[in-house]
């Protein structure tokens, strides 16, 4: 979690828990997995690994950002679950419900939920999701195969913003007819030791 982040498309990061598992080749050099390996010997990664949960002080941070955004008269963007996946089915649903409550208490924060598990979302979204929360953006992380598989699932869920993260981009991705229905697309290459090549062309 960070009050200030170097990620250029958001103001803050917030992790309702820590931990995940690899589900696609895009995960092979996952920075979150590498950090967990460095700091916790990869204790929170994998299908049977316990996720790391946080105390109340951690959960109070978004409420501070909400007050700051309101005072400044400017919406703040929060990248949610940079070290996890909101729709991870290994997570305690009560913790996910706590996240929905915090999102509801922070109307001046735009919450960016990026997932590789959009197929889980219909069962895990809050019961009052309706036409979508006005401050939640839904994004899926894709390559070309993932786009064809997951963009229809994403677009079937009501949301104020539908988007894609093509990171790491390891090959060309053609948006085709999906381009007209998406509001936001992020792309970029890998970083760090052993980064796979990203060809700008």
C-alpha cells in the first residue's frame, strides 16, 4: 500500500490482502510474486498458500485519501490489489466484503480493479452492484488469447469504466471490435532482471 506511488496512472495503491497464484504466462515474472519471494520466501503465493491479511490501521488509509481528495476537489485514483487479485477464489469472502464497504465509503476515490479472473467476478461482486459502483473501474489483464476469452466476460458486467491492461506486452495485441466498447487501455513491457523483450513497433 502506498500514500504516494510511482505508478503513473494512479495516485495510491491499496492491497486488501497480499498473495495470489500464477494463472497465465503473463504471470511468469510477476513483480508481486518476486517481492513475496524476497520478503516472505513466497509464503503467500500458490493455490494452497495462506493470503496475508492486514489490521484495522491499514484499512483506515483509504479514508484519509478520501478526505484529502474531497478537500482538494480532485478525484484520486486507487490501484486496488497490486499485490493480489480482488477476484482470487482463495480469499475469505468476508475480507472482500470489507473492501466493498470501504469503496462505498470513499466516493471521491476511483478504484481501479485489475484482474486475471474476471470469470469469478459475477459471484464475488457485492449484492448491490446493480449498474456498477460509480467509483469502480473494471480492468482485465490480457494478451491476445486473453482478450478474446475475457473481454466478453468483462463487457457483460456493468461498470462505469471497462478497460484492459496489456502488461507485460510480449506480442502484438489487436483490439478489433472490442476497441469501441473499452474506455481505457494500459500497455507496457516487463522490467527488472530477466525482463522479456517489449518491441514498441
